């Protein structure tokens, strides 16, 4: 993903964290809509891939 998509995702995450008294469902939906956790998973997957290559 490019930096603009990541920045937008981070902004949505920050807005999610600033929600006032959301229900659990509202919070989880907003978190999912931010795509932040998917981006973090991609970064971690890449780190694991690189670590495995370096270890071989």
C-alpha cells in the first residue's frame, strides 16, 4: 500500500480511538473499517518473511 492509504487508515484508527462512549459493536466496526489491523498484519508478515530468508 502507498503512504496515502496508510495515512488515511491511521487517521481512521485515531478517530476510532477518540470515539466517545461507543458500544463494543460500534468500536469494532470502526476499527475494522480503518483497515489498520490488516496493514499491521501485512507488515508483520513481511518481517517474518525477511527473517526466514535471513535465517536460511
